[in-house]
């Protein structure tokens, strides 16, 4: 069946905004500008402030939900039907996981390349699968276990490519290794978020835009308040500001004032996350979760190609192999091989119950999986 213009628009929107989200964050890290008090020029490394901006973008999804609900007030729309009452505090534990995992990933993005950052996020499949078996009592299919093993192999290859790649003064080998490990650590936390959402949130049939926005609101408020103690907490080598603290929001605003392009990068990060979440949810609803998974893989290719073109990283052939292995593992875990085999045999694609709702073959992906 041919896609409609609206469906093509959604796929393009998801691919473009998803790529902008990662690239704009990396672009901001590449800027060098003086900070407050006449300090010397230094890189814009403010991961926690960037995470605050990301959650601000997710808050816009909550505004979009209420706008759609008002618009649908006089029109029948099953996606905006009245939902059963629920306690918004149910979103607090997943939001805390999201806040922690996202902040760690922004720290890691300062240390490693954008393409490795995007590829290593595939580790979420491993931990989500294991946690769903342990805490949700799920039984994974053989293809899903195989997908987990293949994904582990892909992570090893991508990590090896980072070890063998040329490293400049901005990204030393020790920093790259630390960044890669932090990304994988963050996926453990994101997997816990997914399990919490599956166990406590989804049974209330909350609209996805409302879920994204509510978690974003919690994350924004909590992390914004945490910027105050972070201003005084020493962070040693993990600090990217002249004061050597965990985060220096004042230094960040001074750098933005002296280099306006940083504001443009931050604005791109904030706006893209809102549109990306909306497009991802709509693609899952209008097309399928498999289409969303394929588009997310294409996003990795776009980020990788642009990073190479802009000279942000050096090419290494092992990255191609690692990406293909990771793509195979993701496809196996999500059951894409069944669709391909069905089409090759000229049969009808097998019915996938809940495919338009579930974003992973076993458990669901995080409500706001867009970092």
C-alpha cells in the first residue's frame, strides 16, 4: 500500500528532527567562547544545562496534547478519547531515570563522537530484554535472544573502532573510552525507565504526548533546581567549565552571550526533541513500530555521514561493520526478519498484535526515547 503525503511528511520529520537533535548538541560542544569574568576561551561543555533544554522541549508535547484535545472536543477522535484518571506522580520514577540517563548521555557526548554515541545507544535492547524477563516475567523468543547476542557483538566492534581510530586533542583515547562506557551505563538506566513505564504507567492508557510532556515537566523542574547545587559541587576531570564544578549555568549563559551561534544550537536541540517525539509517536500510530525502528537506524547513518563531512570525526571501516551488526541485532529483536521472510515468500505479513503501540519486540521503548 502506497504511503500518503502525510505519512511521508511524518517519516521525513522524524528523520530530520532526530538527526538535528544529536547534531545540534554536538555542534554546541564544538564552540569555543570566553565565559564570565573575563575567563579564557573554552569549549561549551554544559551537559546538564543541555539536558534541561531537552526536557523543556518535551514539555511542549504536553502543550500539544492539550491543544489537540481542545481541537478534538467537537470532533470524534479515538486517539483523544477521555482517559481513566491516574496519578501524575506515577511518572516521577520514570522521569528520574530519564533525567539521570539523559544527563549521563550528554556528558558522554562531550567525550566521544556523535556516530558512536548514536550506535552505542543500541545497547538499550540488551538491558531492556534482560530486565523485562527478570521484573516483568516476560518470555523472549529465540530470535530476541539472538538479537541480544548480535547486539553485544556489534557493541564490541563499535568500541574496537573507537579504540583504533585517530584521536585529537579534543577527544583523547581515555576520554573516548570513558564516554563509551557512560553511554552504555546510561542505557541501563533507560532500560529501568522502560520497565517502570511498562509496569506502572501503560496500564492507564495515557496518551503518548501527555506521557512525554509529563515526564518532561518533571525532568525540567527537578534538573533546573539541581543546577544550583551543581554550581558548587567539584567534578574534577569531568568538569568542562573553568570553575571545575559539575555544572556552571552562569558560565554557559556568558558563553551564549559572546557566541550567539551557541544559542542557535541550543534552540535546535530544544525544538527538535519536541517535533521528534511527536513524529515518532505519529509514525508508530500511522505506519508501524517497525517503520519507526528503521527510521531510527537511518538517523544513525545521517548523523554519521554529516559528522564525517563536517570533520567532527575520522572514518574507520570497523564502524560500518559495527553498525551493520547492531542493525541486524535490532532487526532480530524487533521481529523485522519475519516481515522480510514473509515478503520474500510473497505471503501476507504476519499479524503483529500491538505493533502500532509497542516500540520494541518485547517490552516497550521509553515513552520519550529521543535523545
